[in-house]
C-alpha cells in the first residue's frame, strides 16, 4: 500500500538573467529534502484555488481571486 503527500512548490520565482538553473534548483531542493525523509517523487500537479474577500461587504465590491499553485506529489510504501 502507498501513502501520498502533497508539498507546495515555489510560487513566484525570481532569478537573475541567465540563471534559470536557480529556479530548477528550488524544486530539486524540495525533492531532495523529502527524499531524505523517505519520500519518493511521484509527479507535479497544479491546483487553482479561488478565494473570496474576507468580509461580506468586500465581497460585494471585489471579485474572487484565483491563484494557481504547483504541488509536488511524493509517495512511500506503508
């Protein structure tokens, strides 16, 4: 039987021009950290979360805000 875990990936990545490897390293660091805890990388998925403004009055004037997140999925045997 498998157990799965979803870990949020970096959302907004800023790197110096020509240093795209730094962005890839952020994901690699997460994968290596989870591997050290016994988790094996499975896949990366996206999820879009739509949030409404905090109070009812604000909801009348502000539309819901959608944000897309990257989730790294890990698995291990249990």
